[in-house]
């Protein structure tokens, strides 16, 4: 019915439609003289793809959409997210960052955006700061959930924590030889193939020493890491 009502495109209101139906017996045979017609009205105020009547019966807030997190890496101390909040949602909602064990790593109070002193239906952006990055383990699931007063179940949006570049602890090179930036990242095989590597600070290899250091810049998508 969602497809028929055109709610799958995350529109707040689907098209009302009339349907025909018959009753059937336990053998899935139509029962004579049971023909009838009906009228169905479907809406999805928060645009999360779940009809409001389903959400209300499932104890989730029909005015809060499905939250999303931006890319999260295992070294991040700031995590950003967003969620659509309908103007009738009210205030006092809590965005929580939750690890795979169900532990809340960070929490922030959010509310609908406003204009001219009145709430409006809009996408609300939020940011968790001072996140303990030691709790962010690469390839583990991380989710954001929006908790609303009066509703038993939060709206949830999961993601998978990504692995950040890690520099080699130590490498030996010939005097005067410039080491390869990519090979100076010990986990480069775990990173995306299109990752870009360059020296931000080249190590001084002009003489024999065991104390020279370098910094490699790794670009993955729109993220840049200096390691």
C-alpha cells in the first residue's frame, strides 16, 4: 500500500485511494457475496518512510524522522548528525550517540528549528562534542537515537565506524632515499583504494639518524588525516 499511496518517496502525504476487496476462507478461496470497497488515507509526517498509523501503534514518534550520522572514524571526538523534525513535535527531545553495547556515549537536547518565533518543519543538525574516541572501534556499529517524552521507542539511525589511517611506528630507509608516503601508513590496505597519500612533512633522510620524523596527509573522500 505504501507504493500505491506514493509514500516511499518520503513525502509527508500519500495519495488517498479507493480499493476493492473480498473475504477469503482458510484455503484462500474467495467467499461469495463478500465484495466491498474501501477508502484508504495514508500519511508520513516525519518523512521516514513509515506511515504514521504504523508508528503510533509501534510507540515511535510520528513527528520525528529517521536520524542520520555523518561518517564516523575511530579517532573522532566530534560526531555530527541530522534529523527531520516536524513543527508539531514539541521540545525536549534527546539525541543520543549509542555504541553496539547500548552504552550512551554522548547526549544532546534538540528541538524543531524556528522562524519568526515559531517552530517550523525542517531538518535539524546537531553535534556531539568531547566524544571519547577510545570507545569508537573500527567496523563496530554506532547509532544515533532520538528519544521523545511519551514514546516508548526511539527513532534510530545506525552506521558503521570507519578505520582511520595509522602511521608505521618505525621504518628503515637508505640515506638520501625518500620513503613512499602510502607505505608509511601501516594499514593502507584497509583503506579505500581511492585514498590519496602525500607528505605534509618529509622526514630528513640526509644523514644517519634514528630520530627523524615525518607527517603523511591522507585524504579519504572529504576527510583529511595528518598522521
